[in-house]
């Protein structure tokens, strides 16, 4: 999946705000928490021009934290590995040589499997 990653716009946030995941992943529904640092969000746009997900990038001193979200209708379709790797590549291009860290909810077994496969 070839992605274009660009700073999130008001339209990006509006679309993400309407996303609804199936339980228990509804924890990640787009309207659960207000966006406090919009400058840290980037939209991931597919070749057809549609938003497929987002990345959250935060400088944590020596490391850079990466958060990510794949559009709900695209989850469970084997796209997680490539989407995750695109995010890591994006962070590394902006912050070369710095470690990338992730935080994930303990119940999110799908994401944990993706991250473990990626090493």
C-alpha cells in the first residue's frame, strides 16, 4: 500500500472523529478523546486519495513515540504490518538515529501481534 503522509487537516480530524470500531476496539473510536496536539498528527492517504489511517508522532527526548490508527473498515484485513512499517519509516525519516517507541493497550492483541512480527 503506497501511502502519502501529510499533516492532519481539520477534514482529517473530522473523518477520524466519525470512525467507529467494533468492541473491544471501540476504546479507539475517534470521538473518545479531544485532540490536544493537532500538530503531532499526520494523515495517511492511499493511492485513491482516501484517508486510510493516521500517525501520531511525539518527541520524547531521546526517543520518538509513534501512535497509529487504521481506518476501522480496513482492520483485520492483513494491512497492519505494512501500515505500521510505513509509520516507522516516516518517523525514522524525520528523526534519524532515534529509537521509536510504542504504547499499546494490553487488550489490543491485534496490534501487539503486528508489533511483535515487526520486531
